[in-house]
């Protein structure tokens, strides 16, 4: 609509709803684009700032999850060999040994053997001087002579009184007295003779002799030393080492297979590569309640003297196989209140704790009679905190760590 202004010129009237300060449609469109661009920029800024944080948090959660999962090495149980060996420590002892003590007191007059000397049974080792004993023996012999003289007189008197009794020259009482004197004299002679024998035996102990063939391994006396029969001081130590005894403590799991007559090899660290034949001669027949082991005794020939008594040795037994048994490394076992267990990893990476029945102990490996199968993946070096149902990740085991 056209109108006349105050100056008389015509002007166009504004459309309804459009005041003097309103923008044209093109201005509104431009302003909307500005707001949209600002919103897009803001969203992009938010995404640029938040997405790395979300990624970092997700990565941290994954890392924590990975750290919570243990990495383990596994092995499979191996079948027992056709014949297995059992290596056990043994103590080598002489076949016979004895400490030699004095049976009489005195001073050591001389000694004739020293350590390392081979002696025969009855051979003189030392002599003891005991003057008091020699004097006692001389006195006892004199007393024996007196008793024998008194006995002869009593015999004569008793016989004479018996003849006089026939003529009633003496009384029967007197005859009985003479007969009793004869019996007393005979008893005195026997007592004196026994005393002499006792002192002669003690005097014979002045000569210290070897009780059996062997080697002198210790001499603990010297010339002039005071020897007391009651002092308990050892003079010599004698050992027979032509044949040696070897004592071995066999674990309970192998006690049924180590029997008398079983052969074994004796090995010494100072003789590498050498094996001495030994044989089980006897066992204790009962398990020791403290160590849960069976004491076995072996004998080994030592005619050449190559083995020293008192040595530490390794005894190797060849044991027959137990049918159906498996062998696992010793470092797969867990010992808990429930008994020996192993950790087995299933296909989903979860741990299953299996109780096992142990057989023989081979040192670095153990025989398992029940509880696992040959296809089970058994965890090596399981931690004490390993629990059933835990998730683990399997790492390939080294070839040398697998069961033989």
C-alpha cells in the first residue's frame, strides 16, 4: 500500500508481521547455518576430546583383564618306561667293626699296630703292665697250695678215723667231724683254684688282641698311659672292610619292590663312571614312622679296597614298570590339605584341580597311578594361590621340561 509522508512523497507500506527491525528470510537462513556450524564444531571438539579417553579407558580395562589372567606352561604326562631306575643316597659301613677296650687296669707297656694296619684274629695289638694284678695272682697261687696241703691232711685224717671207728677206738662224732673237714678242704681248694683262674684271665687281658680279621682305623692310646678297666676309654677301633654293608632308606612308595636278592649299582662321586655291584641282603620289614622309609641293607665286595667305609654313596635300583602308570615332572605337584594335586587346563583355559595318587619317586619326576590322563595339559610350577575355575593362558612348554 502506498501512502503520503510528511513531505508529500509516496512510500510503500511494510507487509503485515514485518517490522522495521526484522531480517529478511535470507538473513535467517545465514544465522541458522552459523548455529549449525557451531554445533558441529562443538560436537567434533567433544568427540576429539572424549574418544581418546574412551579408548584409553577401554585399553586400561583390557590390560587389567589381561593382567588378571595368568600365563602358564603346561606339559602332558608321559608313559612309564619299560624299566625305571631309583637313585637313593646310601651310607657305606664296614661289615664288622668294634671298639677295643681294656679288660684290666694298668699302664700301657707298648703298642704294636697303628692306623691302617691289617691284622689277623688273635694278633697282639698292645700290652698292659699291671704289677698289682701279678702280685694278686702270686698270692692266689700260694693260697691254692695251702688249700691243697690242707686237703691232703684232711683226706689222711678222715681215712685214719674211718679205720679207728671199726675198732671203736674213736667215736662216730669224731669221724663225722673229720669227714666234714675233708669236704671243707675240698671246697677251699676249688675256691682257691677258681680265684687263680680268675686272676689268670685278668692277667691274659694284659695282652690286647684282635677279635677278628680287619683293619685298625683308630688308635687312641700311647705308651705310659694309665688304663682303667672301668674308665670306658677306647684303645683301638677295628673294622673288617673286605665286604661292606650299605644302608639305604627306601621311600614308602617303592618299599614293595626293593626286596632281598635284588641287584643294585653303587656309585661314588670320587670314582665317576664306575659302578660297583651290590645286592640287597635284608630289609627292616617295617616302615619307619618318622621318615616313612624302609631301611634296606646291601652288601658289596671290596676285596680290592677301592671303597672306603664311612663314605657317602648313591645306590641305583632298577625297578620294573607299573602297568598303566604315567610320569609327571615333580614341579607340577601342589601339596595341600586335600593331598597331592595337579592343575589341569581345559579347552576353555580354565583350571581344574585334580587329586592324584602317587607311585614311585624318581627324583625329578614322579609316577602317577591315578588322577590324570595322558592327554591332560598339566600346569608346570603352579602357584600356591592357584584355584579351581581360574582362567589362564597357556604358553608352549620347553621341550626339556616335558615328562620323559
